[in-house]
């Protein structure tokens, strides 16, 4: 091993120590600002940065939600009960509002109302979207997969049935990355703003055999 590296045995770390390293290494992470409906119809809104797109035909996304089996996060309870949710994008103008919704609120309290966040109807699901978000993904629950970790995280797989996109960030059939500028989570209260966009591609293509 090189003298300028340190090998840290992840198997010997507790959860807090492992979190500091993995959240600092896998960064910046896109934010899924998830809106869902509570049992009484009030709107829950919570951000998750363990978020990825999985497939595109059909389009599916995945979100890791936890911790706790006995005290499932409100978002997970709502998604399992209603089987639909909306993933809203977070750009710089929404950053502080998003941070406000990451706190704990009693079940039944609308985080959107508490944080003074404007909502708008979603065309295909009963769950509303965040009005100021550039992009909203309307999703139906496909499955919830237990990740079998100590904190009992669940991996929520959703099928995107509609993309609600502001015209300002749309160029033909693509999202314009020069206009759409989502923030990324680094760790703790730290977030990264989009910087310079560069192009890179293979210098030559090798045919598959």
C-alpha cells in the first residue's frame, strides 16, 4: 500500500463513523425532495440524498429511506399506504426551504405548510408537487426492499409515470444542464452548487466482440 494512503477497515467501524466516510466519499449526491400524503390528507415533504435513477425503459428511481422498523419515517409509511409519491428537484432558490423540511415534525403536521412551501397539483397522482421546483417526477410504488442493515433502511423503487418540467429548463426532448442547476448534498448541512460544465468522451470506440 502507498505510504500516502490510509486503509480503514469498514467492518470495524460503527454506523456514525462509517456514515462520515461514505457520505463524504459519495458526493455530491442528488436530492429527492419527496412529497407524499399523510393518513389525514395533509402533505408530508422530506428530502433524501440516497437517491438514484435505476432504469429508463420504463423509467424507475430508487430512494433509501430509514432508519427504524418500529418508527418508520412518515414518508415511507405514506408511500406504502398510498403507493404513490412525487420526487421534486431542489435548486438554489429552494435550498433553505428544503433544509427546513429535513427536521422532525409530528405525524399529521404538513411540513409544506409549516415551511411555507407552495404546492401545485400533479397531473397524474393525488400527491401534489412543489410548485417552484424545476422538475417533478410523479411516481407509483413498485416495491420496497429491506436493505438488512443495522438501522433497517428500506430501498423504495418507484416507477415514473410522468415528468413535470418547467419550460425554462427544457430544450426539445432534453433537460438543459446549463439552465437546470440542482444542488447536491455533500454531508451534514453542506451542499454543492453546480459549477463549470465540461465535456469528455472516449477518444476512440472499440467494437464489442
